[in-house]
């Protein structure tokens, strides 16, 4: 039994580092450390404050940051700041993209499965952007400057049922990097002037949609009721028999989940996910509002979405939450939570939750 104790994130009132007060921001190592100190330590401070777990009770620490890797690592800084035990199992992940948080959760689950009851794993997901700000003029590589935001989220997972707020369910991960289009859809490279940045392909939404379909094929049999699985099987059989007039049946995930947290990788990516999963606009609200208010905060975005749902008072005991994220590669990960103890705490939304949801402008396609 693996359970989620709490999550936390940087909020609206947090001060901005000096390196980010001017454009372009400073891209030095010192600026990256300053940014990391702000977002990571704020999140970890908050998660310890909200739970009764003490730093000395942490048995394992997992930290993920895609764009920036320093020496000593961010996990070392957390160990130093909170004086974690010398025998703590420490893992520092880099380059895992926006799926890093769900990959961390899968790793934490494996550690907890083999550990004694009462084991605690501190999971920290962050993105440090100052050192990766693109200074060139190539259009495809300027998009991340607009889309991404600095952030951090922290949670404590345990294999003890005490004090838990969520229980971890199914975890599925699919990597489609064997397909060239998927591998190249988000690629770190140098432009013609030798300036490093992330090149986002215009095919990214379609690639993400295809990766999601692969994930659903593995995920659906684990969570859908038999009635839905039979309808899917009959639809596939009719397609194989050459009945082209038959529309493929898309299973209804409403029969399984009350809430959805889809990674806010962009409006078009969210539209692809909504169509593939047959979700309503209400199902997508947390994702769209998080993108509107905070931008794409990489792997920690999903926990801002969870905070939105709780801040709106929509979470009930027994509700099931489906989290789906995408990463360059392309990686599509899915994690399921079941609410044990609902908490109407808006967290990072505290100062603005009353203003949401807002009406979003229509997306205009330019030729």
C-alpha cells in the first residue's frame, strides 16, 4: 500500500530572483543556483510544514530537473539544508522532461515496495530555466521562452496508511523514441549561430496524441470495466473485418475517474488529449486554468492542477484522479490516485482561485 501524504508548490506571492527581474535573464551557474534555492527549498519547507513527517524520517530522496544539472546536485543541496540522514537513498534525475514527476512516483513506488512499513520517500520535481533561456532568433526555439515557467513541487510518499491523503494506484509508462518523428519532436540543439535552445516541432501535438494512444492501449485494460473493454474489442474486430463504415469505439474514462490532470504542454496538446480520452471541458478545466495562470511548469504542473481541483472544493473521499504527462522522447506516463482524505486547500492558487475559471480566447490557426 503506497500513499501520497502531501504536495506543495511555489505560490503567487513568492519573490522573483534578481536574475529573472530583467530580460534576458542572467544565464550563469550562480543564477541557476539562486533560482533553485527559491523554488526547491520553498516547496520542501512547505511540505514539511503541512505534514507531521520530520526530515530525519526521510529514507529516500528523489529530485528531478530536466534543463539544469549542477555539482553538487540539487538532491545534495536538500540533504545539506535539512540535514537528512547519512544513509538516505538519494537519486537525482535529469533530462526526463515534463513526465519526470510521474517517473519519480514510479521509482518511489518501487523503493517503497521493497522497504519496511513506515518508509518515507521525499519526491521533488522542479524546472530551472535561467541557464536555458534561448538568446537567438529561430522561431521554433523561441517558443519555450514563452511557454515554460520556473517551478517546484514536493510530496512525501509512504508505504504506511497513517496520515495519507491519497493512495497510489496504476502506474503506466510508454516510450515511443523508436519512432524518429517522436524522438525529434522536442530536441535540444544549436541554431545556425551556435546558440543552444529547445526546438519544438510543429508536429508535437500530433506526436503527443499518438503517444497517448499507445499509452491508452496499455492503460485501459488495467482500469476500465469489462463492459467498456468488450465494446472496444468488438469495435476492433469490426474494423479488422473490413467494415470501414464503423467508427472506432473510444472508451469512456468517465466510468473510472472523477478528475483528470493532463500536462499543460500547450493548448493544442490539451485538445489532442481531450479528443483521445473523450473528456468534457469541465474535465480539462484544471489543465487549461493552470496553463493560463502559471504556464507550462514542466513536471510539477500536474500538482498545481491537483491543487486547483482541491482549491475549488471538488475533491471527495474515494474520488479517483488520472494524471497524464508527456516528455521529449516521446514519453507518455500515467498515474492514478485515489483520495483518502480530501482537503480544500488552494495552495499556490490561494490568492487567485476565486477568479477562476476564466474564458479562454479561441485559438486562431495561421497559414
